């Protein structure tokens, strides 16, 4: 089994910053990619950003320039630096890991990010 533990969410004012972390552990054979998705109330879960083992990144178009994803392969940890946060960024943020050997996908429990004055 694979565990993903997220941290770093919370309440922040508009224009502020937050850094999310997600540490993976367990029976991971080969990490193909790690990333973040988010789900706002009443909406579907959508891509925020992903990063592959070779550090190739992919972002939702609307978030480019404000959010930065990075990865520490030695720690099996992925980070999401979020700057210039807006109220519409309010959502539960979920960490995701794709094991490319087994073709399995795993999700964290989610961390709440609330952007409000």
C-alpha cells in the first residue's frame, strides 16, 4: 500500500502565499509522476500541476505564473508553492502519485486551502 501525507494548507488572505507538501511512503516501485489536483465546493476535481521523475512539469493554464510545483526524489516528496492567492483558489487540494510500473494511481486525503479576508 502507498500512503500520501499532505500538509501546509490553511487560511490565507488574498494576495498571500502557501506551500503545500506531500510525502509518499509505502510500496512504491517506480514513481512516474506526482502532482496536485483541487476540488472546490460543488465542482469536479481538476488538475493543478504535475511533475515527472525527470522533472518535466505540467500546469493548468490558468495557474501558470502563480503556482510552482517541485519535487525531491530522495524524499519522495512533492511541493506546491502558491503565490498571489485569490478567493477562487479556495478548494481541497489533493496529492496524487502515479506508479508507472504497476499503472496504479494513489490519492492523499486532501488539505483545505481557504483564501479569504
